[in-house]
């Protein structure tokens, strides 16, 4: 169905515009508000809805893109439309919420490689818990399911009493994250270090080889549970750094005294993400059902369904 033929009720418009306004307070660059709704978010929601009706089961949507690409914002917008326009219940969570605890990563950093102390790459997530939660969301066999939450300001998981509580089987699950649905690299592509971090702290390729092994095995099994894959394509990795700075500025404005990173810390931090982000940008066509192109001004530019 052409997006213009989709009927848009006033309730969707109102809630969408209210949400966008709240984001713009934090300098989120949205323009042509209703134009974006009609051109991008409505047809994406319709595709998700069609998939749900066709398969008559809980649909897991994998939403991926570089840091600062807008995954959380877009997830929230889709939830509004899926509820108000298509009457579908939606649960959202990030792969970031499944990071191993600081204690677990300290152990891993001693046993495998010191770089695993820093959260981010495959290998730093609690994959057993993640696989369990995704499976349960597809077929909820218990009355209550708890989805973990991770507090980046303390670099650790929050107590279970603060976890997301799911008491019903949702129609849609939006599973978002920078490395969601990532594929492994070829071994030959691991040989040359991609930045100073790898050159100085991963001379024997232990860290990046371990990450790649995780993608070939554990993460591959997790990502098989995804029904629809949406990729937010940023212009290049330089913009990941630029938008990650913007993201951190937002955190500073709302952190209420919690620890945030300065610009140098962010520059060092995203080096951990560089290899896999560039690999995903190079191979996104092979691993996406829908691609949204984002321009250099951080605006949604175009969309292609595969």
C-alpha cells in the first residue's frame, strides 16, 4: 500500500508531534514533522503490521545503526504508531541492557583480554539471558518476564527491582542496538589493525578475533530469532563520533549529576565500535529487510525495502 493511502487519525498525529517536540528540546534535528511521519514511519509501521498479520505471532524487529543514529527515538515513534494506528502492543529494549555486569567484565578482561573491560562489542553481553528473553517474548510461558536495565553512568546493571516488567505476550518486540544482526568478518580482514586502539592494545589480535568468534556462534543464534531487520545507514563513521558527542551532551543535560564522558573519552570509546560499524556499513544490503538512509545533517533522507 502506498504510504499516502494510509489513513492517519488525529490521535496518532497528536502523540507523534508531542513526542517530537519533547525530543527537539534536546536538540533532536527533526524537520518536516508530518512529512517524516508519512514518508517513513507510517510505511515502516505498516510493513511491521503486515508481517504480524501474515505470520500471526509475536514479531521481533531488529533495529540497528551506528551510535547516535536515532535508534531509541525511532523505536519510540514506531511504538506510538503501532499502538494508535494498528492497535498492536509493543515492547522495546536495547541490546545495551544486556551488557554483562562490571564484575563479570572485570573477570573476562583478566581471562581473555583487558579490552573486554569496556562494554560494547559482542562478547560483553549476557547472551544466555538475552536468548532466553527473546524466546520468552515469542512464546511467554511465565506470567512475568523481567528485561534487565543497564545504567551507563555507573557502567553496571541496575538491581532487578528496576528491570522492565513484562506481564503479557506482545504483538511486536523492537530489539534495538548498534550491533544487532551484525555478521562476522572474514579472518583475513582481522589482520590489519583499524585504529590506534587495535594497533597498541590488540597486537596479537586476541580481542578482535574473540569478538568475531562470538558473532559466528552465540550471536548468530540470537540474531536468527529476528523476523524483520531495519538498518539506519549513517553517512560514514566520522558522523558516528559527531553524533555520539551530541548524544553525550544530552546525557549531561539530563544526568542529574551522574557520570558522563568528555570529548576525548568519547573519541577513545568509539574506537571499540569502529571495526564492526564499518563492516556493517559495507555489508548492510546483504543483511537488511529495510534500509533508512540518514544524511549528514542527521535527517532521514530516503528508504529502501529489500
